[in-house]
C-alpha cells in the first residue's frame, strides 16, 4: 500500500479496496536516508488501523531494496544500520513484522553469507531492543539467483537456526517457483509445502507473498506477474491459497500495475482463486 501523503494513508488505501492484510514500506524503498517518523503520524496510523477491522497481525513492513545483509564492508555496515532503523520504525507503528531480503554473499560462499546475515540480525535486534522495540523478522526466500542467500528451504532453516528466536518466514510464491519449487498443480503444491515443512517447518511460516511468475520454473527470474497470468497459473495458485496450511495465513500481493490490471483487478483475481 502506498504511504504517499502520510504513512497513515496506507490504512485508508487498504480499506478502499477491501484488504484484510497489507504491507508497506515505512519510507522510500530506493534510498538510504529516512526521516524519523513523526510521533503524531505514527499514532494516527495506529488509530486508523485499530478502527479499520484489519488485524494488526496481518500487517508488515518491508525492508528497502538497497541493503545487502549478507555482504561485506561499508555497504554491509549501512545495511545493518538500516535494518535496525526499520525494526524501530515498525515498532513505532505497532506493526509486528518486518520482512527482509536475505542478500548476496558476493562470492564468499553461502555459509559465509549466512554468518554475515545472522550477525546483522543480532546487531540490529540489540539496537532495537535498547529502544524498546521487539518486532519479529520474517525471512523472505529468494528466486534462486546466485550468489544470493536463501534460495532453497534448507538454507532458510540454516538461517533460522543461527538467528534463533523472534524470526520466522514469509514465503514468496514467485520466488519459490523461480528457484525450482513447482506450484502449477494441486499435487505439486502439496509436494512443495511438504518439502517446506520437512526443511523449515510450517509452524515457522507466518506470511505469504502471493505472486505469479513471468519466468519459467527454475529460471531464477525474480519477475512478478498478475495472478493467474504467469507461468504458475490460476489452477496452481488456487490450490496454493486453498491449502490448509496457507488458508489461515495473511497474504499480500506484490503484483504489477499496468494496462492489464491494477491492484483492484488482482484483488478480484484473488477472490476468484478462493471463491
């Protein structure tokens, strides 16, 4: 949801198209600098959310795009500072979750990337806790691009084990499909979620990013498509959202806006999937 004109407007925007869950960036996702949240605006956001009928636990903040939490050097240091800041900002808004991209190991190897990521999370948590905030971090699976971290469920589990408490998972369907997990049929949805349960544990899945994929299965292409118009397709996405492990979870769409569909168009497409 857009925060244009004030972060509390995100609640109004969500309600205007009938959302029961939504995600925001707490500031511009394409820059490093962020103005502190005005206390009055943070309070207004919380007031609107409380009267909206949208469950607070069905909202989350997304990290900006620039940080690399598995990297090295000055960029890594700035990334850790940004993570700490976003944990604080989410807490100030009363949003319980912050979803993060897991970053690139920059050729240092997956194990080193995971160690850097775990260290980043530990450092950022310490900063946030000193400011009284205790927001849960959600790890988002990536699309399988090398040298990124977290392209398969086993790596996600390894990260969770290193990070410890107060971290869980946001599963992105486009990313999972692009990294080789088939979601095109009910049978394959069952197989993929069984694989997730075996490697990670469905109890650690707290949120879903529901997106179709412009790229083919296993293509490692992070290109989201309108629901039902991509390579996953309507039948697979319908089976996915109807699955007993998914139906109880909050779901956010990160779909395009173009001449074919806007957000309301994808909301209607979603309702057809579950209808």
